[in-house]
């Protein structure tokens, strides 16, 4: 997790730093539904490369937003899920969804 002194003073900038790219938002969107395996996530996120997905998952794990669980099976099974902190982003995604629906409705009527 970033140390508090390393974070921007502006809370909006802090939020954008932690979850402010397209892929992180889409990963969180999926993980709000249930835990996902790496390949499931990659298939569901059209256009994301393995490297970009790996980098984003590692960053979000480091920031305390997601958990990575490795099951002692052969072959090993790894699942990604949201932490309590990660679930706290739900209201942000709900607002984005509402705004997007409203935009589509208004653009359609113009």
C-alpha cells in the first residue's frame, strides 16, 4: 500500500491514482460480482493484454484493493476477489453506471 505521505493531497487525485484507469475500473466491475480467475478476467475484458492485466492486478493487490488467493491444487488455481476496501468502490461504479445510462438516454433523444 502506498504510504500516506506518498499520496496526493487532493482526494480526487488519490482515487484516480488508485483506480483511475479503464482496466482497473473494469476489473473492479467484474470482481464486484464474484471472484474470478485470471483467464476468465482476460477473456471478459476485450482488448486487454496479459501483461496489462497482470500489472493492474499486481498494483491493485499492492494497494489493498484486491486479494489474490492461491489454492494448493494441481494445477494451481488462483482467484482474485475484492477486499473490503475494494468493495467500498461500489458506490463509485454505481455513479459511473448511472451517469453512463443517463448519457445514453439523453444522446438518443437528441
